[in-house]
C-alpha cells in the first residue's frame, strides 16, 4: 500500500521510478503523515514493472531542494510496519497507485488533504471522523471526511456512509439522569482523555466488596416500535483498575429476552461469544482498537416486538463479574444505538437523538465529460468495506437514472457484481460469489461494445461477456448508486482509463 500519490521519474528503459529517502532520525515525526514505515526484506530475483508489477527505487541522498511526498518518499524501516517492501541490490518497492500509466482521471483519497474540485460533495449534517492524529473530530456540513485508523494513524480513505440516527441521548454524559445509575455503581464525569482528545471520558466504579453484575449498573431505556428491529449498540471502553473486559447485555421487556457479549479490553478478543436469549436473535460483534487503550465494541442483534430496549454494560474480569474495590470499573465514552446491521461513525448526542445525513459524491457536467469516453473505457476503484449490506454501490456512471448505467457494486452479500444497462435492459452482468463485504478490494470494469469484463484483486472471476451495447451517461457516482445503497466504507482510489484495457491489464492493475 502506498498512501499518497507521488511524482515519479523515468529510467532510461522507460520504467517508472520513485525517489526514496531512507530516514535515520524520526524524532518528532508522525507515522504516515511525515514518513512511511516499511519492513524491508533482502533477496529474491530482480523484479520490474514490466513483468511483475514492481518499480525500481531511486535512493535520494540530498533532499534540501526537494519536497517530501511530492518529489521523494520518506521511508523508515519499522519492524512493526504492515507493508513488506522487498529490496535487492538496486532496490524496488511494490507497484502502487502512483504508477497508473494511461489513466486520464485519477483520484487519491488517502492523502488526507482536500477533495478534488471536480467532485460535488454534499451531506446535510455535520459528521465525525478520525483525524491524522487519531482523534475523533466533528466535520462541517457538506465537507468530505478523510478518515484514519485511530490506532496506527494509517490513512483509510474517503468515508462514505448512509444516513443513521443515534437513539441514545447524552452519549458522553453518563452522570446525566438519562442514564439510570444506582448502588453499587457510581459515575464520575470527565476523569480521562477520551477518543476525541478531551478530558470528557467518564468513570464507572463498582463499590468495594460488591459484584459488578448488579442491577444498579448505568443503563438507558430507549423507546422503539412494536416490531422486531435489527440494532447495533456501540460504545468506547477502557479498562479501569482490575477490570479486564466489558460485558454487554441489552434486553427487551424482560432480561429473559436479550443479546450479550463479553469483550477483552486488553486485546479486543472475544471472551464470551455473542449470544441471544428468548425472542432476541442474530447476535454478532465487531471490535475496533480506538487507540490509547480504548476499544469500540459494537453488538448487533434483532429484538422482539416489545416497545422498549434497555442497554447496559458491566465491568468484568475475563468471564467473571468484577468484585469491586472502590476504584476499579470502566472508563466509558461515546454510546450509540442505531437501527442497522453494523456500527457507523460516532454520532454525538445531548438532550435529543441526532441524525447524521448520508454522504453523496458526484462528478457532473464537464467535470465528468472531460475524462469519460462514451465508446470504451475502464473504471478502477480501490476501497475498504466495513459492512455486510445486501446492496452496495462502489463506483458507477449513469444518466441520473437506473436505466442507463455502468455499475461496480455488490448485488447481495458476497456477490461482487458489475452491471451494464441501456434503457433499462441489461447488456452485461457478472456477479461472482465468495467476496466478503469486508476488507480491502481492488476492482476494475472494462467496457466496449460486445466486450465486457471485470477483475478483482488480480483475478478474472468470470468469463468475458461478448454481447452488449454502451449506455449514454452524464455523471459519475462515488460510493453510492442512485443516492442510495451507500458503500458504508472507504474509497481509497478511483481511476479511469479512456480505453478498454485487456483482460491481462485488468489483472495487473488490480493485483
């Protein structure tokens, strides 16, 4: 992975090269912002862009007149880095986004700067993101979110999400009356630095000699419709004192109808598997390292038809209730309950529930027509999925209807579909299965009259479609289709080639 777009030079043989400066002193520098941490391994035969997708490295020894990340890449050998960059006598690094020769439109959303001026971006509300320092911050209305991993600070890309509502009130104020707390528990406000970088995380303490599995735990009751609803409840936790894990138990009209899970606050592992009782069903869990000892735990389940839902969290030691000592318990911050099959970015609330609007990214008018070829072309996207939605739009071109469209999408869980339609009639379509809707993907769709195909992560999963025509389109959508079916994940790079690349080339650019 190369998290930025770099200028490159050309060797005498025409191969692209990247100028690399190996750093020896990184004091005061920020990983991924000021340098790229890499693992280097020696050996192996010479690899070149021409045959195996690698670019020769030009080492830089004098950089006083050169700009980092513009004219050279500062790297540091880091044994904990996730990317293994092989080098030999002359040196080479894995071929990345910077080498997209032949593309006439490229968008890199991993550089964390400003959005390309050709993109029209709208979102009718504020939203949150994790900034380059790993801190959760608010982003203004109609402002794109470039998100970062809070633990590693690695850039994730452009965050695109559907509309969601946080149904919990006072999401950061657990001493508020909206949270019912009784003996043996007590809450002290603003005792620790939270994931938003402020000292607004609260302490939930168990009285000395008392069991943490007690009815007095801080809880909130939410009113719901009289129907079975899929919810995801999440919050940020940090161990306090002798606590080593957190136990979720959410229930309906009685505790016999519930969903639960127990998660380690040491390493984020599952201590007790997600489970349901009574009329609740479908429990699953996701855990995110939020940095500085914080973990975001998200429990998903489907309720019964009763009209209330109670959410609770208990400090535990492994799989056993904590025996209080008057100082141990949980640090807690950022509670959220949302209708849906997965957790989205944090939505802070106070006295009322808050809705975050959906993110919409479009390229229209000459911002679209200046690079699009109506006769043939290839659409590329690198993206990270974090959800398991039935339908997901990744990258498409259309005429603002679903009748004339070239789509890169997921038709249902694990089906990586592309589809071409003219006047509402399907011209070409593939939907290979076995592609989980989570993780990093690189995909490309190539189109030309009577010639359509796609590649996914270096493979051609289906046979080329040799029959069909091309629709007339007027715009491009990034991370959605028809202003719905949002990707709920990260778009890392988008590229467009004004020619129908060969099948071998499709495999090469997605490898």
